[in-house]
């Protein structure tokens, strides 16, 4: 029987409706925390509501709710049909306008435009007017706020572009406030980002006193800047300030922030996280699923041919082209018959794959470099056991799970210096190189491949170090946090 705290995990477009790193992380947390009863509130994009994972037995309730109020979709459609001055009139005719809600939003925008955290009383007011978010956004609300933003920030852009940016910001704010009403009851809330999810939990705490801890999976502002490329200056600045305000609000009222690595902790502090309330719990893997091979010494000491591999999606951010160029340099130095390179993972970007194939063909590497596509977990383990060195050639990463899996199986590592990698790959495990520098990566790889005794020592060290990243240890740390912050039963 479950006797631990009840926790509601809050996600945005990830668990349980989309595959990816956060979904894998949440699934592992739930599965390996048997004494915790979980709920899930997922803020979803329109039309995406079906789970893509099996929901574990210790999950009591799953609520999937669209973040953007339904009628806002009609506004975006109307943008292609009517000029803004007519949209204002058309929207003003629908239903009753909620002037009190407008005044609350107007006051909130004063904070948002400064990128400042919202006061507790303001969070309560947003909750009060969010019962019918569409009604709040009816009438001249968005139009008036857009004119206000235009006056505050100044703009040479088309007013219609600014109008729709303000419309979206209103949707985020009111959608989060409204989402509080659909959040399952719990002792502790656990948002999976410091943006909309954390903002929702800040409102929940202001209204109901529910404590919450934030897990930092990424660098939100940096990711946001990438997504906003192509927008006008004022619209981009508005989105940025909106999320800065949400992040500051999330940080101000949270009980603790838990980063998935030291790298993520450093960036969270730069982003405004209070240093006295942030700690690191490294993400974990199921190390027992990734044991080393039984014949480790023979693998390294008696190899006729050396195998180098990566497990990654074939797309630009994973730097598969860098991996192929490293292969060309190493094969030229060691001979084409002495070494093989393996890419294990789905082709997510056909154009990048074709570019990599072109390099392979131009360099005459058809026998040296092999693309194996998606593989089952059992096959992936067999590849890890085959690799004498695992290469991570990514241009950007957070905390790469494939790296930890490879280490657990006893693979020495050559990895690009991205994300948390420099904190993990030490001298006794492998080598690192500057991202995109295939020459430096090839030199590091050659150094290891030409020293089988060093590879053997690194193999043992890698397996030992990987135990620090066991998922059971991660889940025990989170269970302790849940118990620490759980609201006492008033009965």
C-alpha cells in the first residue's frame, strides 16, 4: 500500500503525450518511486491528448489540458481574414466582456513588461478571474493591451504582429491560471520547468498553499531565444519579458529548485535562481539494464578490429557530420581495415543524413562507416558491448543519457564539451574536445585507440563512475524531498 506523499507532476507538452528526454525522465521517476502516489497535469498543445507511454500503477490521476483557451485559436484564424481594427469590433460583439479581468491583466502586464515577478496578491487575482479565460479575453482586452505594449516598448512593426504576440502572452498567463483549477489535489507539486509550469504552481501556492519543487531540465531563456528567431524585435522582446516574469515568479515562491546537473545549476543561477534554494540531483539511468560485457579484458586486449560508435538521432544538433569527419581522419591514420564506425539511431533529419552520406562516399568510407537506424533496447546494448570507444559529437546537449548508458557498459568516451559533459567525462573515463572540432576529436580518439591498456583501465573506471547516476539513487533523493515539503494533514 502506498504510504508516502501525493505528488502532482506538471508538464508542458511532454509527459505523457510526447516522446523525448523529459518524458523518459518522468517515467523513470514514477516507476522507481513505488511509495509515492503521483498525479499528472499536462499542459498540451491543441489536439494532442493521447498518452504515448504506459501509465504506471502508482499514478492516480492524469489530466491533459490545452494551455491555450479554445477561442484564441479562432482569433489566430481570423488574422488571415480580417484587418485588426475589424477583429476588435467582431470580438467585441461576442458574449459579455469581463472588465474586471481586463484590469487584472492590465496590472499583470505592468510586471510582465519589466520582466519582474508577480506579487502574491496579483497571482490570487489572476486565479479569481480565470474561471472563464475566454470571457476575460473577449471584447477589446487584447487590442487595448496591445496598444499599451506598443506605447511602452515602441514599435515600427505592423500592429497586427504585435496584436497576435500579445494575444499569445495573454493565453499563456490565463491558461496557466485556469490550469490551477484542474490540478489534482496533492501534498507537493512538481513542475518540470520554471516557465509556464512553475508559474502555474506559483499561482496554486498563492491560492492553496501547496508547496512546489522545480526540476531544471534545460536552459529556458536560451531555448526561448532559439524559438523566437524570425519574429520582429518588439514581439520577440515581449515574449522574452513574459517568460522572464514567469521564471522570476516561479523562483520567488518555490520551495526548492533541483537541477539535473551542475551545468544546469550554473545556468539556473545565471537565469535568476536563488543560490540558497537550488541543489543538484543528477538524472539517473537504469544501470542494471546496461551491464558491461562478461569478457572485458579480451575485448580490449585481443581485438583484431576496433569499433567506435555513437547512439543518437541523425540530425544536425547531434553532430553526426562531425562524427563522420572524425571517422575519415582516424581511418586514414589507422587504415580502413583496422577500424569501424557505427551510427545507431533514427534518421530524424533526412537532409543531414544525406549530407553525412555524401561525406562518406566522397572519402571512400562505405566499408568504414555504417548507419544502423533505430534499434531495440536489446540491440543497443549489444552495440555498446561492441564499441571500444563511445563518441558523443553533439553541438548542444543537456545531460546526455546515451553517454551515461555507454559508461555503464564500460565504454571509454570521447565527447564534445557541451552541456554537462565536462562535469562527467574526466581523464580516467575518456577525453573531451571542443564542439564541432572534428580534428581535435579525431586526435583524442586516435590517442585512445592506440593504447588498449589505457582503454581497459578507462572501461573499469567508466562502469564504476556510472553507478553515481543510478536512477534508484535519483528517485530516493526526490522521495526525500517530497516527504520534506509535504503539507501536513490537518486532520
